[in-house]
C-alpha cells in the first residue's frame, strides 16, 4: 500500500479485540471523541494530525521530519502536544486511537 507520505509501507494492523496496553476507559472516552462533536482530527492541529498519521503508518520521528521538511525535534515537540491532548504516553496508544477513529469515520460515512 502507498501511505499519505507516498512511500511503500506495510501498515500496522491492530486487532479490534487487542488490548495494546491502552486503558479501556481512556479508549472509550477517545472513541466518544471520534463522534460528531470532538473528533480527534478536530482536537489536533493539521500539523499534529500529519505527524500522528506518520506515527500510525509506522514512520520514525526522523522519517516524519524528513518527509515534512521539519526537524526531528519539532516532530518530537508536536508528539508531546498530541500525547497531552489525547491523555496518552505511548506511540502504540496513538496508533490504536488513530485506527479506531479512522474506522469510526468510515462507518459513519457508510464506506
């Protein structure tokens, strides 16, 4: 598959029943934010969303930085803001949330 960054990459597959170390109450709260009012893509800035998408696609901070033409330190800073906004501490948690919200968006759009 080709990701939004235009590279060939195997996507991270997360089983819907898999725990992935995410607090289920946090995930339920985040899933609620995938609904109409406070969607994750509305909580994050466009740049934070780009970086979150890169993390979801399995890119390192250096790879994201190179593709977005910013420094790895800037990527790290944006990720700290993303983690704080979503109340998470690990990249895998971000992947799980991003996956769930993408799935909820597809279901809501009828795709």
